[in-house]
C-alpha cells in the first residue's frame, strides 16, 4: 500500500480532506469505521504526490514511496510577493564567471531544489549530469564548435571562438545538464521547469547562470559530443545551464516587451 493511514491519529473521518485533494479522488472510499482509505483495487492510480499527506492536519497519513521525509516549514512565515517579484525580475543571464569552482557540497545543495518541481503524473524522472571542471567544460565547448563548423551555421560564432573567446560556455566552471528519457513526451518541459528552478535558486544564492543553447542543440545532434558525454542508456540532453560565481553586479532591470495576451 503506497498510502498508509494511522486511524489513531485520523480526526476528520468522513470529511476526507485527504481524498478531496487527491488528483484521483475516485480511488478513495471509507472503511467499515468511516475512516478514509485508498481502495486497494485502484491504488495503482496513486501517483504518490503526497497531497493527502500534506493536507492532513493530524499527520495521520504517510505516502510510502517518497524517498525522503517531507519538507516541514513554519506556516507562519509569509513570503512577501514583492521579494519574489524582485528575485524573478533581477535574474539575468551571467556570461562572465570567476575562476572559482563551487565545492561539491554546494553543487549538491543547489541541485537539490529541482526535486520540488512539478512533473507529469509526479514521475520525477529528470536525470542530471554535472560537469564539474572548467577543463571538461572547455572540451565540451570545443565539441560544440566542431558541430557548428560542420553544420555550416553561425560562422561568426566560430570566428569569435577561434579568436580565443569561449562564446559557447563562457569559461564557466560548471555545466549542469538535464537529461530525459528518449521518447518521453514531457522530457523537455520538465527539464525546462527544473533548470528554471535551479537558475532562480542560484540567483537567490548570489550565483550566476546562463542557458547553454548552442551546447543543447549540439548535444542532441552531434555524435562525437554525445559520445563524450557518455549518457545513460536511452537518455538524451533536454537542456543545460552554465553555472558559477558572477564577476559583475548588475544595476538595473532591462526593458521587456509588452505582455502579449488574448483575453476571451
Ligand atoms: C533556451 C535558451 C537558450 C539560450 N542559449 C544561450 C546560449 O547558448 N548562450 C548565451 O549566451 N545565452 C543563451 N540564452 C540566454 C538568452 O540570451 C537570455 O536569456 C536573453 O537574452 C534574456 O536575457 P536575460 O536572461 O539576462 O534576462 C539562452 C536562453 C534560453 C532560454
């Protein structure tokens, strides 16, 4: 059973708060004592999202497949919307990084945030690859340039690169790569969400990131780069960001296009 209910702790009985927040509420019914329970025959509809566990005011529910204990937080803490707005609006792409790599423990702490992203049917299957040295990042830049050269696109990029400027991965000390299973429909969407979480969290910690578009394209098409990355079986690159300590501080928020919205 994925969902276990401690009926000694359960207080709301037939109000079934747990069932009412379940994405598949029809899998719940009441047992002989009117306590909510997941119908055994339908339990494989459970996506282990943990909403039943989160809503239970008496901590009576545990969702057994969750890998780590739930994140507990002080419900009295209010997150001011203006702080969130500031975080979102001041995030910028960083393209000049200090020559100081992040220690493994900091990388782990940063990456951990992606476990909280939404994923289709709560599958949580984005995989990660961390390129953790500048030398390896530079080799990947070179392979990306080889791809651009042989596909005859963006000559200026190649010329600029050959002048000595790593326009591909910007001499970043790290490259964080999101991988998805080939053929998985939501792979790119979930990688995009995850990388966005990562980039915003990095910004909150004073770190800098930049999406690695050239690399991502090359890594889906160019065999020597795919081989260099030695991807896990049946996985492909869905997106990537460069990461490091930014050299510069920015002082203003840029112009953006007007919102383009169709109201019906
Ligand atoms: C999918 C995607 C791919 C990108 N690829 C690159 C890239 O390869 N190199 C780069 O310097 N910037 C890249 N960027 C950064 C954009 O140029 C940048 O987000 C945009 O100019 C807005 O600037 P800002 O991020 O500072 O607000 C990419 C951004 C996205 C979302």
